[in-house]
C-alpha cells in the first residue's frame, strides 16, 4: 500500500488529532514539513532546500549512500537477534574498542541513548552495591522513568528530585557560580561535588555513580573546564562509585580534536562507563554501552541474562560499521575541527559587532552562542533568541535554542557541514541581528547607544 500524501495543513491537523500533545514540533507556530534529506540539507514538500544545523543524529549526513547501502544489503541477507552467532556484532565491537581507552573493552548494544543510560545505571548499582547517583544541574540523560529521575532538566517539571539523586552545579564558566575570572574553576566546581558527596554520606547514603554529559547540551552547549573530570572521578571513586560519561550528543568525532568528547579532559582521565547513541547509527536506532571487564563481570554474576530483541542485530551493526567507514574515509573528524574553528571565528567576529551576543563557545561542530539582554547581569535574551531562530527559518536555515534560559543558539549540524555553510549562517545571523537592532528595543543589547 502506497504512503498517502497529505498537504502540510492536513498533516498538521492529523498530527494534532493522533499524536500526543507533549510531542512537540520545531517551529510549532509554523512547522516545516520535511520530506527528504541529503547531506547537510533537508527539503520540504515544495522542494525548498533548508540548511540543517540541528541534526546531530544524521551524523555523517542525511541518507548517506554508503550507510543506506549497508542497511539495504544486510536487510536483504539476514536480520535477527543477537542470540545467533554473527560476524557483524563482534566486528563492530572490535572497531569501537579501537577508538576507546584499553580498559573500556566490553560492549552492550541497545536501541537508543535512553536505553544505554538506563543500562549504565544498572551496571553501576550492581558493581558498587550502592544506589545513589550524583548528576550535574540541568542535565538530560533520557526519557525513561529511571532517567527522568536523574535529569534535573526533566524532574523539576515532574515529581521533583528523588532522595537518591544529588545535584551539583553546572560547571559553566560563563554564567555559573565560578566564572572565567576564577583562577581554577575546575577545582572549584569539583569541590562542589565533594561537598555534595560528603552531605549524602553524612545522611548514610552511598554513591553508585556520577553521570555527566561530556559536553552538556541542554545545559547550554557548555564546555567543561579541563581537569574537572579527573578531580570529580577521584571524589566519586573514593566514595565507592563509578564515573559514567554520556557521549550520546557529542561522540564519534564531533569535537574534531578527539573521537570522544571526554578526551578533551586529557589522557589521564578514563571513565568507567561510556554511553553512546544518536550519531552511532546516522538515524538508525542503535546505541551502545562500553565498560570495563570488572563491571561487566559483576553485572553477569547475578545470572540474569541481558537480552534486547533488536539491539546488536546484523543490520544495526552493519549500519554502525558503515558510519565508522564514512567517518574514516571522508576524514570527518578533521573536517569538524577545521570547519568548527572557522565557524567559531566568524561567530566571534559577530560578537564584537552585536552586543546581544554575550558568549561564543564550542569545540568542533558543537557550538553555542549565548544571547544576553544586558552585559552586566548576562540575563538570557530568550524572546530575542526565539525571534532570531524564526527569522533564520524564513531564510531556510534550521537552528534551535537550548540552555536553562532558552537563549543559547546550538549548532550540532551533520558532520559534512562545510565552510560555505558556515559563511552563510554567520552572514544571515549578522543580517538579522542588524535588522533587529534597527527595529527592536526589547532589551538593552539591541538598543543603539545614545
């Protein structure tokens, strides 16, 4: 049966009727109906081309032919669960192991980043015999019940903070409690973790794990100060816990200089568990947990089988292998470093020109532009950010905002995003901000000096 085609308004009406109201759309006032994607571009039902600066899921580019072919060929040969012996799962695990520190040598495959973080929580608790978790403020680790419990971004809107969850300050040196003028923000923020651990232990609680996004995204595209992870790991391990890094948003070469974002902290930091998702399958539902032999042995000692019907299937692993092939053959990690540095430079030039841009931060193709209402207090320019995003869409550029104030423009485009794309985006932002400064006076930073 052929797929029925609807007009944009018909599709929107059916969505409102059939899809849960909590499932939001980008640009909800005037959503874009996307019907096709290729590389770093997406196309609406009229054939209009949009530059995609949002989709870190389409990691090596929408509908990359090598990835599509790998899925198609394996689908035509065999797809079954991982209880049957097959080459793809071991070949893929081996390829992943070559990108990680040696001690992270055991792999579990899953279908989503949420499943990966849920399994990491189970592994941590089984290995340590403890229950409690320390998380960074504004973190998001997934949509499962176990993960909304450890995601301040979510639980503050739901039932509140569970008693077994302990929240530490976001290590944000632009608007956090320790800023860029602090002599050692990494230590200062790590000391806050030690303080929270001590308070928990004084209450008789025991720490199973510290969960951290290697680069907090929902928190506002935050670049964690180097040395923070090492110091936190010492505090967590002294308390009997393990360190879990969430690479679901930022792994697989996005940061350019390294394959994994946690490696930005230095060679002397190695986590106990790494979770992966989103870019791992270029849109195919695949995720992974990597851990140590000791933790895996403890998890297996219960005698309870870990089985996931669709995870680690021959097709999923063929797709994962194809993504790694493309990253390597097209030199996309080096490309992200080169293009990201160029885009950061352009955006910093715009910061000098437009006072509403308070901070430009990032690494590789993970970049945040923090918009502010005034320079003194750095109040988030939320409404102005929304307006800018809407005007960019009108100019056929898809971008979104994040951060606690909803004021940070977040760049996480497909890795094939190029120099011309960077110039286009920077020029359009310049044009729109110039127009805003002429027509709007909603905040101090948009008002012309007298």
